[in-house]
C-alpha cells in the first residue's frame, strides 16, 4: 500500500510538533524515520496510524483519503516500543485479539482464528509458547508476539515505533536482521521509527532524517551518509568535523590561511568533512595544528588536532594511518579529500 | 543432624538479603494476637460457654436470622453498586483533567473522615419522606429512609472510598499504549473497556469489593439512623447485638457475633481465593 503524506501540520497545545511535512512511501518499501528525540518522528508515525489527528494536511492510503479515518478504520499494524501486550491474555489470545473483536459477519470461525494465530506464531519462531502469558516471555519474544498480533489483522501497512528500543544490544541485532528477512519475505509496506542511525542505515531501503518537526533529507543509506544535504544531516549521521571558514577568491580559507580547497561561491561558510576523508600532507596548503590526543580504535587510529588560534581553538578528529607517528604536541597537516560547504 | 536442621530452618525462613524477617514477623504476630485474636477468642469462648443447644436456639431465633439476612444482603448489594460507581469514579479521576478534580478526589475520602453517625443523620434528613430528596421520591412510591433501601444507601456512601482507592492506583498504571494497541487492532471503545481494561483491573476490583463488603457488614453508626430498625425488615445484626447487650443477654449477643464472624471470615476467605486465582490468571503473579 502506497502512502502519501501531504503538508501535514500537527500542533500540541499550539506548540507545533510537525511543520508542513510531505512524504511519499512506496508500496512494499521498508522506510525508517530517523531523528533525535523531539524531532517529530513518532508524531508522524502516529499520524499515519490514526492515533493522532492532523491539525492541517492530508494522508492518503493509495488513492483513498484517510486523513480523518479512525485508527480502527485504517487497518494498520502498530508495534509499540514497550510491546503493549495484553497481560491477562496468553500469547495465542493476544495474537488472535484483532480477529476476535471483528463484527460477527466478518469474523472467521474459531478454529480458523486459532489456526491463523498458530501459523503466525510459527512464522515468528514462537512455536510452543502459545499458552504462555506475556510476563513469562523475554523482551525479544514479547516484541515478536506484538509483531504477530499486528500482522494477524492483515494490515495494509506495518508501523513500528522504536521496536527494538527496549531490548539489549545482542537481541536488538538479531531482531533487526530478522525483521529485514521478514520484510523481504512478506513484502509489507513498513515504516519504523528509530533514533539509532546504525539501525536505520542498516535496515531501511530509504531513511527519512527529521529534525525539529521537519524532514531534512529523504534518501538511501548512501545518500544520507555520502551526500548529506544539510549541516544537520551531516553532523547527525556518522562522525564529522565542522569548521567555520570563509571562501575568498574561490579558495576556502580557515583563520586567514588557505586550505587549498576550491569553492564556487565566496562568503562565510561551514566546512564539513568526515574523519576518514582526509589525507596527511607534507607540504602545500592545508589544515595544520598540534595533536592534543590520539587513540587506537579497532583497525584505525584517531587523532584529535587543535586548529585555529590558541584563543578560539577548534578541535577536530581525523583518522591517521596506523603507522603514522603521532604523539601529543607533534604538528599534523592534512587536507580533506571529501568535504562539503554550507553557507 | 545439625546441618539437616539448619537446612530445614532456611527452607522455612525465606532467605533474604534484607534483614528483619524474624523481628517483623514476631511483631506482626504479637500485634495481631493482642488486637484481634485475643478479643475474638474471648468472643468464641463466651459463646462456647452457652452450650450447643442454647447456641443453636439463639442463632435460629427468627429475629436473629432476619437481622443477619438484612445485614448480609444489604452489604452485598451496596458492595456491588460500589464496584460499579467506584470504578467509574476512579476512571474519571485517573483519565480526565477537569477543574476541581482535586476537590472531587478529596471528597471521595470524606466518608472515611466524618463520624458515621453524622453521615447517617445527614442521609436520613435528605431521604426522609419530608426531606430534600425524599419528598420528591415519595410521590413515585419510593421510600428510602426507614427501609432496607435506606440501609443500602448508607452503606454505599460508607463503602465508596474503598473501591475507588484500591482501583485508582492500578488504573493509573494501565498504559495508554495498551488501549491504542487494542484500537489499532480494530477493537471498538466498548470492546477495549470490557476485554482489555476491566480484566486487567479484576484483582483490584475484587479487593475493593471485599473491603466495601466487610465494612458494610460491620457498619453500625450510619445505618441505625436511616434504617428505622424494624425487626424482620430493617434491623441489622450489629444493632441486634447492641439490643441484646442492653438487655444484659450477653449469651445471645456473643452468639450473633460469632455467627457474623464465621460468615464474614468465610466470605473474605473465598474472595481472597478468587483474587489469588485471578492474579495468576491475569498474569500479575510476579
């Protein structure tokens, strides 16, 4: 099911949580809403689900305007961070709930409901646990029950709100891979919210980066990592350094010194680059300063270099070859090989 | 031998890193003995001295049976009514924010605080045939004061806080997400209430019911003013005990008291049993 969000605005007590957000989600896509807390990502997900009503704007499910439909009418599968299982029902009853509350003429017969619940539990690798109560399950099992429960109503779209947020690192990794496989097998349109960029980049076909109630960038993992289109995305996704520079005569200058980088437009700007996208230079223009600390990080070495004047120093971290001799106080000169200017 | 004994001891005495089990259990037992068990044992002793045939004769006295019937039936009806209104009141207090919510919250506790006689006199004044509400009910043929209905009204007033205060904190813990999950699965509001929210509240509701019922059975002060105290119709067992005492018929008084005690204990025991079962059933066992 294709979903279109058109110029959605949402205010809570006159405080805007979303500013005129538009987004198109393709059918069968696995898409991540990524952003820091307060960026509006959960609000957007809840608006799509119908758990919130928009202040302005419209939401389409396919060709159908679903903006003011209730959550019951929208037929979405929603998975909550803290599972929200019904603790007085056993696993099978939880999964079957969506079918048993249907009006009589739409409700499948009892045996059919049970068969479908067991089939879903089998698919979620929860066979044999159908008689357990939620408080007798581990976190990862609970979240899979929640997913089975959401899938039981054959939803048009699957929405997950920080689905792995409450789990420990190992289980989170397992479930992440498992969700990807599950999505590839079933092909459901899936939207999930996360503040974990690693999770978003690894799992999603496309990532929607959000900040302060706006969408900053929509794109594949490569797009948002390699071609960030705003200072926020550059600093939010991955490691990056940010220097205040000025472009004079087509060359980027830092503290009055040429860096040897060419730019199109003159003026004040911010230079962004990633720690690994630098090369050390022996001579010629570049950035240079004393090393203030260095540390070994798995297969690489990271050096922190102090740039600029002693009065207003800028500390940046760069990756240096493992065999480079860096000790505190030695001067390093380098030039970014991939970089971006934001005016 | 010694090690076997110490192992047995440890089995009996729950090992815990927090010290004080022996002290607190000892204190609890001493306290219960002094305050509850000794007086009740005295009661049983006294009624036992009656002899079996006298005891049976006193208990099966029609007036005694009538009073017991009035006491237990009115307390039961009032507790059932209180469960319904108590849950609704708790719901309003937990779920909605409205001007004066804190005042309403405080009013719920008033029946705990005011002397029960005051409550009884106030209710009588209002529900008497010439009272504020009674005068409007009288033309409809509804008599509240001086009938069993009056007793029920008084017991509802006295028992309400028990249900509200036991259900409210549990209701507060029900997360919004559970209701949203039910809605996203297609459940209507009513289905959500009856299939998701209320089953989760069952143990708390049962506790509130048991407390309100127990209080209603023993209530004396407020009831005697509104009941009219007509033997066989609206005379409650606690009042009959007082009447027997005033007649210096201590044997009859203790016999009635013993029967009330036994029935109350059995009822509370049964409710506790149901509660334990529903806790297990509804997964609060942790």
